[in-house]
C-alpha cells in the first residue's frame, strides 16, 4: 500500500483477535517529540497476548510496536538529544518523573506509567510515528537493524539478571525457551554464570537454546525434570528465571532452587498462581518480580549485542512487511518462531 507524504499506514489492534492496517494523517510533532520512520519492529509476546485478550493490562484498542528501530525524520523545537537522520530505538516506558517510584530511581514501575506501543496513542508498527525524544537511544553505527531490534527485548532480561544479584560462578535455570528465555540465557552468561540450563516443552525451542549457548536443555514436561537438573548441576539451582509464569513453572522454580535460592519472575502471568509460602519461608527462598528495564539496562543490552553476546540469526526467525502484520502476529502465535519482525 502506498501512502502520500501527509498520511501513514499503521497497525491497529481494534478488538480481540482483530488486527487491521489503517491509513491516517501523519501526526503533528510536538515540541518535545521526534517523528521517526520505521526500519524494523518486533512482535512481542505482550502484543500477541493482548491480541488474544489474555494480557492482564493491555486491552484493545491499541497500536502495537514497542521493539522498534527507525530513522529520525523531524524533531520538535525543544529537542536537542537527537537530530534528523539519526538511527534510534525508543525506550518505550513513559514515566511521569514525579511519583515516589520515579523519585527513587524506579521509573520502570512509575505510578503513572505510560508505554509507547502498549496503550499509548502511538506505536512503532507504522510507516511514521511520533515518540517523546527523551526516550530515544541512538543505535551504534556498527550495529545492524536486526541486531538493534533485539535491544529492547534484551533489556528486560538484563534488568531481571541485575535484580537477581551477582551470578558469577552460580548455577542458573531458565524456564521457557522463547525470546525472553533465550535472552535471559545471554544476559546470565554475560554476567558469569557457571552453568545455565533451559527448559521447554517444545523440542524445537530446546534445540534453539542449545544453539544459543545453553549448557543443557530439559523437557519441561518430564516427570523427572527437577531431579535431572539437580543431577546435572550436582546441587540445587542458585537462581531460577521463570519466563513462562504459570502454575507448573512456578512449582518447578521453587523445587529447583531449594534452600537459599532465588526465583525471578520475568514472564507476564496471564492469571494468578500460588506459591509454596511455607517452603519459601523455611528455606529462605527469595521471590523477585522483574518488570521491563531502566536506561542502564538499555545501555548494557547494547553492550552485550556489540560484544557478540547474542546471535541475531538464532533470535530472529521470520520477517513480514507491514501490510502482512496479521501474518506476523499469526506466525508469532504458533509458538514455533522465536522473534518475528515487521518491516515497512
């Protein structure tokens, strides 16, 4: 679909299981904003959960696209941090800067948090979009667009690993071999974990995990899962990252850690689960939630990718043009892809 200079195409999730391409006027660029043209946009698990009506917060209608790389086409009168022609990726969290969380350096859990591409008036899955310029990070010149598309999804695992504490020499289990799980693997390895194992019910995802550098993989449905991982480590797991967040994975996480362990919840739960509180207290297990990222996590994600810590050809498994965004979402929903990209 061609557009004139005054209009743009953008993806809209207008209702549950309803995705369409709409043609609208190019928005006005406010004084603190930048107008950006799309290079690539990733389809996130949050996007697909919301499309199916399963996300706890994101509800249609919304404009997707928060894992985005683009080129600055225009800037507002007050913008000084980026210029026309810069290749950028947005940090999509939009904190208020005034609440208790923002005042204490936890902008990612701002009391009034907005989120570009997740309920905000703009999303990046569009020919052109506006975004507050102070949320933009300049992509290093030597990084490909595909690598840059991994910055935002990697920042979440980087933040989760940061919250888990020092991983040097520790044993780590990652539950779930999707995009976030594979990127937790990369972040844990970067932070010096002695051994990292991954679990998933799908053989294809376990194979991907081995290619991405997992020391061992295990079938999440195996009745001997916990015993097998303990045997591999020769001990309990020091840290377990739950990237699925359903009752079976929470149960496995607590069984894997044992005394003095840490369980980090990274995946977005679709419904409440129960935790074994007596065991948690008696074994002094730390349960840590992890939500999105901070600016320093973005910086470290860029550092990890630049250092070769992530193989983009393992992470990015399919690409669709914008007019086939519905096919991109459908492919992502099969569970057979790792990361699906949308291009102009």
